């Protein structure tokens, strides 16, 4: 997508992409209220607020994985004129993938049981919904399982040429067999726990084990 952006667009920097127009100040107190509003102060929202404060100190107004509610708050004059989309994934499959990604920076002996006990799950729901009422703030949520077709449709809507998606970012998980096999045996006890953790995504996107 970055190749189709113009000089006045906003790009957040990454390890492979130089950012564009992402610097600036913002009201960190207003953001904190938006993230806490009518919501229990659970772990994921504590993490979002801590992350937001980090970028406030860096004077970085826009950053990777920024919650939609914060973008809306900082770009009030243009938010409604844009088509907004995001991607989510089958929670059980996503949890396995995130476990292997986390394990890269852990010991080889780091187990899935330890991962689940730590509780740092890959929850995307808070990123594309409003914290006070769980209202979806984006126009379309693509499913990772249908990404090629869904992304093609989005780009067609935006009149952007579509090239096949690169798989370069999907290298952290060596064994990509059916996620159901992973949750057999000793990992079976986590099937229902993941159902509870990701219940909002499951209900919204009609996922099932």
C-alpha cells in the first residue's frame, strides 16, 4: 500500500518502511479518557495506554497498531471521509501464531502453557472498536483466512492495482498444520479459555473452533 501513498499521506515507520507525516503532539489525557471510558481497567487497555504514553514522549502522533479511536480523535476533520479497514484472524489460529512470535524472544523451552499464563494475548478487538460500547469504528473487517480475496476487493473499491500478497512476514511459525491439531492432547484445556478471551471477536466475526 505504501507505494500508492502521496506526499501528504500518513505512514507509520517500521523496520522495513520509512514513515511519513507521523510526528506531532497530541493530548495524552484525552486519549487516556477515551481508552478507559466506561471500561474495566483490564490488562489490554493498560498496555494501550502505556504504549500511547511512550509515543507521546517521542512526539510521534501516529504509530503502528494505534487504536482506531485515537486516530479518529486526532483526525476529526477527515476521519469520516476515509474508507477504513482492518484485518482479524481466527482466535485459536492467531493465538498459536502469536505464541511462536513471542517465543522468538524467549528461551527455546518457553511453552504454550507459559504463554497462556502470562496473559499477553493478541487482542485486536480493542484496536478497531470504541472502548465505551464496543462499536466498530472501521468500515470493513477482513478475515485473514480470506485475505487474498478480501484485500483484492478493497483495493478494487479504492481503484488500486492488486498484486498477490507477499508471505514474507509469516516466517515465525514453522509448523502450520491445522490449528485443531495443536489444541489436542495437553493443549485441549485452552480451547474454552480462548473462546472466553476472544468472545467479542468470535461473536462479531462468527468464528468457531
